[in-house]
C-alpha cells in the first residue's frame, strides 16, 4: 500500500472516530428530548431542537467528509464503502469497533426518533382535543337576559324592541 493510500486510510479512521463521537452526542440529545416529552416540559424542547439541528448539520458534514475519503480510496459511499475498506484492512480493529458502534448508535437514533415522533404526535393530539373542548365550551357560553336568567347563544330570533 502506498504512503498516500495509508494516509487516506488513517484520515478515514479519524473521521469515523469523530463521526462516532458526534453521533453519541446526537443520541444524548434525542434521549433528553424524549425525557422532556415524557415530563411534558415544553420549555426544554426549543433549546433541544436547536441543539439537534446543529448536531445534525455536523453529522451531515462528517458523513460528507467520510464519503469523500472513501471516494479518494476508490470506494463507494456510505456503508458499502466503509465495509469494503474495513474488509481490506486487517490491522484496523479499532476502526471496525468504531464502525460497529456507529451502526448500533444509528439503530438507536432511528428508534428514539420514531418514539419521539409518536410522543409529539400524541401530545399534539391531546392539545388539539383540549383546544377543541375549550372552543366548544366558549361557543356554548350562556348570555344573561334582563331578568337574570341564562339564555344560550343563538337561542332563537331576536326582534328589535323585544325584551
């Protein structure tokens, strides 16, 4: 293997380390989001969403860098390329472990994201039902006539001069 190819392989291994660390951070944020959703802590969700967006952008950049490194080695992008690279590298046990860790983290990210989506949809449905109940109650509010008796809204035709 040429020195340039070896340097590219080491760079790819470092990228995998960095990507794995970023993925762990993203996983932590998803878990915090889930905890806030379960607690009903809406105030915690906005800062978490901002952090998630930043982490996601970072992960996208790292994945792009990984795919560029794979291309420089003449390998396809994403999982097939990394697995082909690892198959040809008998001495990169740490990179293999890191890649396996990333695959496990990605599975956990997918599951947490799916669960958080369900929690958000359930909260939204509850909020919409509560809002509908409030609006319905407001539309059923009674008016009081001159005699002090409650009269429902829209309870008939009113004529000018009638009391």
